[in-house]
């Protein structure tokens, strides 16, 4: 259905036969399972010495048949939902969470009962606001409200064990959660390194199978961008599906996978999802109003309306239900889904015109009819036998890390609990995430070059203003301004660039984290290391140009280290503060809000003794104050200032005076010779003790470490709490 691999041996009969078999295989991937009943056979992996090329995926097995992804063995899982009721919190702020706020007053799901079995594609339907997306979030442990009811996985209660469901189920949101700039091949490679514990050859074989089965051969090396020449919406959807199929999950849950697709691509996508479900998997799809061909592909339909269940059964049973129970027969060629949707809208319009009851009371009419006519299902008892397949402990490792028959036999026996833990080490996750982030930074060379050139231009501009400052007393204020301008620029740039960082990535990070790609500390550490390295490059270029053009006395290493620490401090401060914002615009306003008080009260613009008492505490914690103190000590300790002339002294251009220990009056140019001044004298005038350099360094280091920890708490707050169940952390320090 999605095409076949490109081969150019037109005159080779063996090659033509191979292409014909591959075409038949593509037909199987699009739903042609007539030869084996749609079940497939176990595919035996073969490790190849020295790695595996992508062409290796076309090799035949011992039976002369090409292996496919859909042939893999997988444990059977049955999920039972009984009496599920969900309340959303009206507020999820930190203070409300700490003091018992977040009133769970809105009921989004009401007494939902369902059973999700293997080999089923389940359609979750209903109008907008029916609770479809909420139901999917609850099933995957992403909802942070109050959950009542019971969820059982193979007879085991999932209460308090949401990580188990997260490891065997993968959720795909409606929006695009792919990193821009990467190709599908690169995304799959990084995801495989993060999630598959096997050799590189086996990972490449796995990726090759997915690319072929999902019809991504033509676009596997095309960068994902906003350009019209990039991947289509349907291809992006298939890339997202391929990323989640790497670990062979039992449950695949998709929120509006057909949104933005034309009718042909929508039907192709649903056909692909049906084929995925045919081999002991369960695929749950939320869809608003499917066509009749898509509707008939579902094995089970769950219809919701304002959180109430209005129907549960096969598509064929919906026709009979409309005719016998709702007295609204559906035409033979009419789409039952469209008919049911129009019936609901008609009831709502009649209710609104009559002015009777609440606006959504019509939903309770359909819900009550369903409960009366299907008492056994509504009460949580299915009409047919609910079979529970016990966990196969030796193979449970497949739920998180894909293992084929070629090497799974060598794995040790593991207990059930360890089957739901990460199989990739923390260090490996950090390294892979670091490489991916560094690659992402370097993919767009124009952006990297722009950032670097901005630092170069800023340094050249400041250097031109304070070019080769003279060592005279009348230039002391200029020298102070020069070193102060360097630290304020690094602080401002770091705050500006880091404030929207988490908002720009939170959708992708939350998706990957909750789908079990990596541990959250691994992502945060990799991000911190990678961004710090790139920031260090910018600071090296900036400080080198400023130090040379200004002719500073400070040691370059100390000058660089002070600016680097302030940049790191500002980066973490902006990252933490930006996590409180709700939009990019509000995040960008955080930089001046943080920078202005710290800059004004650091002691450069106003002396500490003149700062009002109610702002003294800001002066004491201002990190710019510590950096300015350190850089002033580095600049002026050991600095020899040229002697002041008699004319400059009389004109008030010698703020430090003649620097003589004894000076008789009346003074004249003939009586005394003016001596050179030490830089320590200026520090004494400014009340900057040189021996406080180490103290300021310690305080700044403590602030940096504290903000790194606080930045992780902020990251966890946004990723886990706003998008997740909150079993890891709810409010940073509240729970």
C-alpha cells in the first residue's frame, strides 16, 4: 500500500521475483493477511558480523519468506476499566497543591466500564469535549486529577503502579511532537539507542523493518521542517507511530491520528493501525467523525458524550442499537457514526430551544438509555468471557526493550517487577541525549552562526567604546563601566535565551518522558551539559575580544571564569523562572523582571549605604553583585595607576588624590611630586575588600548549584505534573 523498495535490476529475473514477493509483503502490511489468518509467525533475527546494512532487511528466512515487523511475538495483555470516574483540578498551582487547593469540582469521566483485549482496534468516539482525550490520558497515567474506579491489567490492580502501564503502552498526541531538523532515520536511530538493549546491527535491522513496513523509504532521509518540501502530515504521523513501535508495545493509544489528513491518507493510516493490532496488540484511537469505511475497520466502539458512556460494542451492533433502543434507524448506506452524532446534536438543539434543564442534559438521556438497555456491560460485566493472560516473566523484558528470538534465550530469568524498569543505563541515556541535543544545535548552522556572530558583534562594539583604556585616574570610571558592561551583557543574553527554553520543548519532552524514552534526570543533565558547552564557546569568544580590545589588567582566566559562572547562573535562573510562564511572550518578559532589580541594586548604580532598608535583602542576594565584586578585584589588584598631574588635581579629575602618604598644605606644583596610585586604593574607596574574592566565589557557586537543583525541580514540575500522574513529583517540595 505504501510502496516498495527501489531496485534497479530490471533484467534480472531473480530480482524481479524478489520485488514481486516484496510487493506481496507490502500488501500484507496494508491488511492482506488471508494466508495466515492475520496472525503472522515469529521472526528469527540473525546477527551479522561487522554490522548490518539496510539492504539486509530483504534477506529471506529458512522458509523462503521475508520477515516483517508484524510477525514478532508479544505477550497478551487485557485491560479492564471498571467504574472509572475522573475529576480535573481547577488549579494546579504550587500553592494550591501545597495547601490542598485545586478543587476537583469538574467531573470529566463518569462511571466508564470497558474491556480492552488483544487483537482489537478500539474506536473512541464522541463530539468535541466528550472526554476522549481525557480517557486516553487516564489510561496512560498522564492525568493529574482525582481518579475513582478500578483499572486491572491481566487481573492485577494498577493502583499505585502507573509505571507498569507506561512501559507497555505508548501514547501519541494529536499535535506534532517531533524535533524539527532531524530526518526520520535520525529520530529512529536516537530512539533505538535510548530504548533498545541490543547490538547496533540489530537496531539497524529493527529500524529498517519499521521504515519498510510503514512506507517511509522515500522520506527517511528528508529533514522534518516547516518547509513545503518536507514531510507531509501523513508521513509525520507514520514517523510518530514508528517511534512508538520500536519497543513492541501491547497498547498503542492515539489521539486524533486522522486530524489534518485527507480521506485517502486517513484511511491508509487507519488500515496500518488495524494491521498493527492484528498480532496480539490493542490499538485505541480517538476520532471525531470517521467515514463509513474507517468506522467499519474498528473491532470495538466506545462512544462518549460529556464524560458519559453512550455505547459500547462492535460497529455492527450500533446499527441495531440505533433502531431498537433509540428508535432512530440508520439507512443501509448511511454511516452509523454520522447518524448517531447528528442524533445527539438534534437532541441538544431541542433541549436548548425548550429551555429545559442544563445545557448538556441531553447526554444523560443517551447514557441512561444505554445503562437501562445494557445493564450487564454498564455494571462492569462483559457479555463474553474475559480471558486473562498471565505475564510471561522470561519475555516480559520485551515490554521495554525489544529482544528477538535470536538472542532472547540468553537472558537471565527476571521477576515481574524488574520487567517494568529501564534496561538502558543512566550514563548511556545521558550520552545519547547529549549527542542528540548537540546534533540538533548544529543542524541549523545559520542559527549557530547567528548566535556566535551576535556575541562577536557585541564584544567588538564594547571593545570599540572602551578601546585600550588608559591607566589614568580620570579613566577609572570608564574602566569600572567596561568590566560591568561585560558581565551585564552575559547575564542579559543568558536570561533571554533560557527563559523560553522549556516552553519550546515541553511538549516533546513530556511525550518522550511519559512514553518511557528516558529518565527525566538523564534529559536534564544532558541538556545542562550540552547547553553549557555551547555557552562556553560563546563566552570564550566574547571575553577574548573584550579583554584584548579593552586592555584589561585582569587575568584572562579569571575574567572568563567570572563571566562563565554568571552566564551559567543566569541560564538556570531564566530556565527556572521560564517554567512558571504559560506562553513564549510571558516567558520573554521574565528576563527584564529578573535582570533590572539585580543590576540596579548590585552596588554599581547606587552605593549600598544609600539603598533603602526594604531593598537591602535584594542587594545581599544579587548574584550580579558577587560577580562585579570578583571582577573588580581581579581588575584592580596590582594595577599601577599613573600619577595625577597638578592641573588634573585642581580640576577635580583625580578622584583618588595625589596618592602621597603625607601632603603639606598649601599645595603647589613645586612643593610636592605626585605619586602613582595602586588599584587597591580604589577598592578601598568602593568598600570592596580584596580578601572577599573567595567568599564571593563560594556564594556564587552555591547559588549556581542551588539553581541547577531548582531548575530540575521546575523541569519535573512542568513535565511530570502538568502532563502526568504526578507519581514522581507534584510540586517540587510540596510532596
